[in-house]
C-alpha cells in the first residue's frame, strides 16, 4: 500500500487533453517510434534478431516511412509501462476488489501498529481513508489506459475498421464516467488531428481517415468542430495569419472544410474561420490551393485509365471528395491542357520551334483531351501557341533578302507553315499584315533618321529598298488571293498605308519625300500612302473626318446607315482608304480607353458597351488584321479586359470565367489574353 501510494498517478484528464510534443520534423517522429518499438520487443542492436535483419535492410534500402496513424497510435500504445499493461488486462471486478481490500488491510495494519495512547477508532479511520485514496488512484490509473486500448484496436484492425460499439464498451470495462470518457475520446481525435496537420505530405485519404476515426469514436459533429477550432487556435497563436498561411494551418483548413462538407449541414467552418480571422473567399482560395495538386494527380491517372465517357464521371467524384468547386477544377483542366500544348508546340526560340507543327496525331490527341477535360475556348488556346510560331516564320521570310526576288517561293513556304500549324486564313492574314507594317515602319523610320542626319543619299537608297520590299508584300497578298486581282503595288499601298512613325521623324520623312528625284517618281504614290497620317495637305480633311467619328461614338449608333455615311464623308473629303481606316482605328482605340476608365465608375454600362464592340468594328469597317495590329502594339485589349475583371461583382469564379470569355469573343482579343488575366487576377 505504501509503495502504491508513493507511485505518481497519471492524471487522466492530462492524458486525454495533452498531445505529445511536436518534433522538429517528420524524421524525428519516425526515430522516436523506432526506439519505442525496439525497446518494447527487447531487441537490441547486438541481438541475433537485429543482426539477422540488418543485411536485409541494407540490401533493400531504408524501410518505408510509417503512416501517420501508425506513428500516432503506435506511440499511444507504447506509452504504457508494465504496471499499466497489468491494470489494462485486469477485469473491473478484480480492480474493485483490490481497492476494497486495500481499505481493509490498511485498517488492520493500523490497529496493530498504533500505540495504545491513541484511540484505536481514530487510527483505524485514518488508515482506512488512506487505503481508499490509494484505491482511487489505482482506479484512475486504470481508466487512463483507454486511449491506449483504442490505439490497440486501430493498430490491430486498421483505422477504417474501428468499431464504434467496441469503443463504447471500453467505458464500462474500465469503469470510466461518461464525462471523462468523452474527454478521452476527444483527446484521441485531437492527437491524431495534430499529427495529421504536422505531416508534410498531403494525401486525399487524410480526410477519410479523420472521418473514419470520428465515426469509430462516436464523436458528434459539434464535438469534432470544437476540436478543429481548438487546433486552429493552437496553430495560429495570438497573431493573425499573414498574406500566406503556414502549411500546417492550410492543411488544417483544407481537412476541416472538406470534412465538414460531408456533414450535410451539421458542421460549419464559420467558427474556425472566425478564430483564424479569415474571410470565406480567402479560406476557399487556401483550400483550393491544397486540393488542386491532388486533383491534378488524380486527373492524370483518370485520363490514362478511363475512356472519354467515364473520365468526367470519375473526376466529378474526385472533386466532391476533395471539396473542389467547379471553377477551381476547370482551372486545373486548362492548366493541364496548356501544359500538353506546350509539349506539342514549343515557344519561338526553343529547340524544335522552327519545325513544330500540329500533326494529325497531335490534333487527335488534343481533340480527345479537349473532350475529356471539357475545355472551353480550346481553339483560342491552340492559337495562342500557333500564332507566335507563324509570326516568327513570317518575320523571318519577310526579312530574308532572297524573298524579294522570289515571292512565289516565299508564299509557298508561308502557306505550308500555315497548313502545318492549322491556322485559319483570317489569323494568318492578320499576322502577315502586322509583321509587314511593323517592318515597313522600322525601315521608313530608319530612312527618316538618315535624312534628319543630313545623309539624304543614303536615305533615298533606303526608300528605294523599302519600295522594292513593299512590292514583295503586295505580291504575297496577291498570291494569297485575299484582295481580288489588284496589282501588287496597289495592294502594297493599301496594306502598308498610313504608318505611324516615332515623334520627330514624321517631319523628316515628309521633307525627304518632297525632295526626292526622278528615281523615286514611280514609287511616290506608295510612299505618300505610307506617310498619309502626316501629309500637310490632308490635315483639314483628317480633322473633319475625326469630328465625324467622335459624333458617331457619342451617338452610340453603329448601324448600316452610319457606316454608309462615313464612306460618303471619306470620299467627299478625298481621304485615301488606308488613311480613313487608320483614323477609324484610332477612334476605336480612344473608345476602348474610355471604357477602361469607365469600369471604375459605371461598370455595368461599360460592360454593356464592350459587348457592342463587334458592332462598332463592323461600322468602322475595321479588318481583323488592323485590330490585331492595334492590340499587339498597344495591348489595349488586355487593359480593358483586366479593368472589366477587376470590376466584376464578387461571386462564382466559374461565372467570372464565363463572363470574361464572352467579352474576349466580343472584343476579338488576342488568343490567351483572358487566360493570362484570370491566372494573375
């Protein structure tokens, strides 16, 4: 009795509430389990058993790391000493009898050893009380083995086979009061939750393990919710989370919200978010960041294992298990699709880019992937890869000296490149015009710089080379059949007209043009068309036409009658067609700038106006090539769409993506612009 009284009793409530200290890293936990295991089995490093195992371990490499449940419940079961294991095996009747016997034996012992001067009744009573206290310590110590008994069940049958009825019978077997038993169950769950959150790995089965343990322990949703809130408070401390949540906190948030989503409304993450000081949107973003890599891995397996019909159903099940919303899953789909595109079509400058093309096999693969992943706007994503490749090839051919003397060969090479990249004619035409005007502008500016430096002869030679090169562009357009059977020089005037030069070079170019001799007489109309924006004699006509464009935009009427009125005005004012189209393009650019500013104050009206952009372009008779050139030079399409994205009302990301893709089509923006905006917004 004296020995038992001197033995420190294990506080049951302490065992239930306090977890083992968190080690510095995962390997520290693995090492501690290994030490306990060796000590329990009595296997020393010098024993025959250890010597027999050592060569196997060295030959087969390091043993696999134990799972979190193996670590946690192995530690819990190994925390019992020999006396605890003895108490654990004893039946309740035996412990009760032993406790009662301690009271009787203590009283008898006190009767015989007490001096006669002390009343016998007092000594017997004191001794009996001491024996009762020791017996109560014995019962409490036996009750404290309940977590280890649960751990033994898990280690034997597995976490998912933990029987709720067997766990409930432990309270009767070890004579545990209901309140204390509930506290012990909560302690077991809290300890496993803490270890799961501390683990560096994130697995889809983590949530199912928590769900299995909750069911096996018989914990209600409110109790489970309070444990998760307490764990969050422990991890967060007193400081509010920063811009980026720590990994354990992110994992806890992910596990909690995913688990609570299966409660059918019985559990809520509101208190958890309040404890962490997080908004619903930020919490959802953190959960999606954890779920997305898991979903991506499951997606890769599903695509390789199931057919086009089965895969969407499988992925739907995975999304539900990971608590991943449709919009976040669609972002993963698009990222996977873009990654596959990058493998098939490298970027310009990368190895193999010059010969990269969309073969029949590649197109079949992308089509299959598009159907499986249900990619919206897949053609735009493909064009975002093929257009830069075609642009690079077109620029190289236009710059090649041999192309001037062999326009037919240059066009054949461009046509083959277009066919190999499966690029629509409108896209190819726009790219060729953009690159032609870019190169023509650069060469005209170089001639103007030479003239400004007083090197007129060199400037004149540069203009002669420019006009010869412009004939190549006209011949390419003629061979393509994009503008009827007009002469190559006339097509060059149309496609290369009204170029915008750098400030300060326009006057030098006009002076050079006015002083050219007879050797440039035949090229004068072409050069005048290129410099039409700065021709002094057309200034009054330009100003008048710009005023008409301003009135058209103010009226917001973009019908057929307005289009005809603009054509009549251009003819009446004597404006060359390229100049009229350039002025119209500048007006369209100003209109887009106003819309960009309008999204800050009148977003709904600005959005409605942006939806009419196709109607306005038709009224102004702007060709896709001219619009593409504007977007490439100014990136106004990205600016206006980004402003629209920022002005969208908070709501579903899926709805935002649908809205942005709709506006992208209305604006005829460059392929890939919206995808980039959504990735960075």
